[in-house]
């Protein structure tokens, strides 16, 4: 127990010291997440905190290995387990860090995750059999490798997908790690206990900077590392038991919020006839925000759900037959509550556009709401107020940038961030007749390409916004003598185009 406590505090202190340095490094490397799209924050935030988490998590383990002879003996006897967990976790952190800085294709990241999961399998962390309460043991046979890979990749991505609000992923990982630590302590799995204590300490120290309002995000480097470590330590803990069958229910329930959110999101996308891997703004935390909860209350609500799942998981791991049944019933009620209050499938009841095979997507819904607020702005006589209201409406629509060009010259531009920070940017452009003088006015829109690709309905709504901007151009151009004080304003200047404009309708 003293080693667990030491690992916790060493990791917490180390991550608290490293995180400010990593934030400076992230800004220099351009690893910045801007507002807009699926993001709910209102300013640019560095995203490379996972590097500090990974270093802080692994360093205490190395130190305790040299100080505690009992731990050293355990590591020497089961060297393959810490090698699989920590080396694989660091490799996932490296992949995530590259994605945070430069951006990687989804296929490339998936291949890297599969390779990391296969490494864990080769080092002995395998799902060769699964124990199901009241059913018995289900042997995997030739399916052991694909099931193991699916488990590790699935948990890794579940933690990644839940990382959508300040402090949310770190807090959920804390409670899941606490569950694994308690189970490991009771079952005598020293290695798993030490790793989980280090994870708990690292995310606790990181929350000093990541809880709302966040000053840094863990990014993919952090979510990939933490997800991989949680997935593999679940197998390492089971391997340490006398039983030959691995029960995945305990870690599955402990990670109930991200796991079931991912499962329901994939099911919703399938029913909407969209790719199950297509990102959107329909996760449980987004749903709770749409219901009117504040940022912090949403996070605290999901913390409460995680604590409830934690209690159910501990009861599953340590209880007898009757308590296992009660725990399973309790976990089922929690899942149904997530579906009910998260309103996962409300989008399926939205009206379908004529000739469309799917409901309006999130981009189209945001544009429809923006159009509703845009129309009354035509009556505004004050140009400064028009600029302010346009900024609000364009942000609500999820746009990152727009440009207005007259006869090929850039005359007006707006952006929600100092620069386009999305790794994939989608653009659309529309030509409008603004002044009736025969001039060619073209409006370009740019937004986060990680959102759902634009539908024909979204194109129509964007064209309506372009027409409005064209009709309001006189009021906007009259401000050409003003220098915008920030990127939150429409910056107007007669700037000749030195490079060809973006290709229309490129995605």
C-alpha cells in the first residue's frame, strides 16, 4: 500500500510540474485547438497534455522498481506485462502526439492502434476466454487475437471520444482507475495496482490545469495513452488471477460512460445511414449541454454517473451471486438512464428532407438555427452592431472562417480563431449579385472538416447566408477605414488576391 501511495503522489507532483512546460511546447509546435465545430470552448487551447501525463505515469514506476525489492522481484517474474502496458502505452502516446501536432489520417491512427494491440497480444495479454456470470466460460479459440485487438482498440477510442469537455476524460479515467486499483489490491495484483495508482496521480495533477476553464487539453496523446493502459491493465489483472477465464465485465462497467456512449453513438450513426466512424456533436456531454446544463454541471453529472458505474463494477468483482445480480441490474438501469436523459436517438425523429434518406445532420441543424437569427439582422441600422451580431451567428453556425471577394479581390474576411486550426477543412463558395452593379461577389465558407460532410440542405442554407452577406455588403464595406481590434470582428480591407481563391465546393 505504501508503494501505491508513493506512486500516486509522485505522479501527481511530476505532472503538475511538467504540464506548464508542455503547454509552452504545444504552442510553439502549433498544437492548438480552436473554438467552433464540435468544440465548446471559446478560445485557442494547447493540446499536448498527454505527454506530461505519460511521463508522470511511467517515472514513478521506474523509481519504485529500483527502491522496492518486492516490486522488482514481481517485475522480473512477469516482465512481459509491464513491458506490454508501458511500452505500448508510450507508443500510443507518440502516435497521439504526432496527430496533435501534424494531424494523421483516421486509417493511419487505426493501423497504429491495431499494431499496439497486437504487440500486447504477443507479450501475453490475451483474451483467450471470457467468464459471463450465470452463463459460464466462453472460450475464444482462434478468435483470441481479433477479440483482444478489438478490446484494446475499442477502449482506447472510447476514452478518446469522451474527451470533449474540460476535465471530463481525466475525471472518468480517475474513477475507472480507482476501480481497477481496488480490485488489484484485493486480488494481489501488485503491478496493476502500481500502474493504476500512477494513472490516478497523473490525471489528478493534470486536472489542476484541465478542469473548467481548461488551460490545456490532454489531446490524442493523452486519451490514447490512458485508454491503452486501462485496456491492457484489465487483461494483466485478470492474467494474475488463478482463474483461466478473463471477465471483461468489471473494466467494461467501470468505463461505463465512455464505452456505452461510444456504442450508442455508433448505433445512432448506423440508423442514420452514416459512417459509424463519422464524428459529430451528439455525444452524451453534448446532449447534456443542449438540455441546458452548464459546462461544469455536465462534467460533474458525468462524474456522478462514473462513480455509480464504479460501485457496480466493484460489486461485480468482489460480490457473491446475489450482489452480482444486483450490480448487473444497477448497471443496466444506469445505461437506460443515459439513453433516456442523454436523448441519444432524438435525431432519428427529426423530419427528413424531401428525397433524403437520412435526417438533418448536426451541421444542417446549426445552420437552420443560425438562419433563424440572421434574418432579423437585416433591419439593423448600426453597422457596428451588425458586425457584432454577425460574429455571434457565424460562431453558432460552427463556421471557422469566411471570405468575401469582389471581382477576385479580398474585401472582407472573418474568422473565429487567429488561424484555421482544424486538421481537415471543408469549404464551400457561392456567387451572389450584391449591388446590382455587375460586380462578381463570391462568398467562401470554411469549417471543421471533422464534422459530417455537408448535405444538399446545408449547401442551400449556406447560399442563403451568402446572399444575406452580399446584400449587407455596403454596410460592411463602409467600415473599411476601421482596423479590427480582434479576430472576433469582420476585418474589411481592399486586399488584392495574390493567390487563387479556394476551389469551390472542395471538401
